[in-house]
């Protein structure tokens, strides 16, 4: 409960990414490299630098590129509608942690049937990343969570003041893109989200005892 995923925006240079990730990794549970414009070689080189600088490989998740994730020993891969099928990836690389980006209950249930370890669902709130698109909202998030058995991580417009609504709905955690990577102070932003999640975990773990 209360996992913290951060996702790169594809808008920053390697230098900026390396600077941010090396300073925030201790506050987060998973770092998704979502760099669609980078080649496999460029992604591999970026990963190599991050690992050399002490970023735990078990926190690194590669968007779409199964080959890069496997070769670099990353923890997992995040698949989208245009990616390889979850079932195929799981059959060939059973030890790879596989997440699937979904936008409906049907897609979430398909991801579950195919063996995804979790799904990323959104967008929950209004976000500049999806201008003009109506957010799916908390009620739809709750529906997904109640009708699937795999963990659901919520994404889209998640800010410090609405994190608890998402967790109350039953989400396994949150995923943040611009709220961390494009923040004026990414480290402070990551620390703020991490603190909210830590307080939530502490409060609800104590209630279960």
C-alpha cells in the first residue's frame, strides 16, 4: 500500500534526468524511464550511467522496451497498447516485473488475465499532459480496483493535496510525472509525496494491529 512511482517526461536531457534521478531515488519505489525518442542504445547508455551513480537497478522500470530492460537487468518493463503483449513477455521473461498501462476496466481485466503484475490506470484528475481530455475520476478508479485482483497504481494529475483520495479508493500507489520531474525543486517534490505516503502507511498499518 502506498507505492510511489515516478515517470520521466521525455522532455529533459540526459544530464537533467541523471541529476534528478540520482537525488530522488531514495524517496521513491519505482523509477520509470519513459523516453520514447531515445534509441535502445541511448536508453542503455543512460541506464548504465544511472546504475554507476548508485541508482538501485531494482527500482528501474523501462517503458515499452523489453529488450533494454532484460539486457540491463532492470526490475521491470511498463507496457502500453502498442507494446508487446503482456502474456508473451511473461512467457519469455518470467522473472521480469511487468506493468501494463490501461484506460478502462476491460483493459485492466485483460492485463490481469495475461499475467501483468500490476496496472497503471489513469488519468484520474485533470492534467496538462492530457489537455482537453476528461479525467476518469475516483469513482472509475474504485470500479477498476473492485473488479480486478492485480494491484492498481493511479496516474494523472496527482498532487500532494489529492493523494489520499486515490489511496482511500484502494489504489496500490501513485505515479507522478511532471509533478516531480518538472517541479521547480524535484527533490523537495519527491520528498513531499514520499512523506504523505509514509504517513498514510503508518496510519493504516497501526489501525490493522
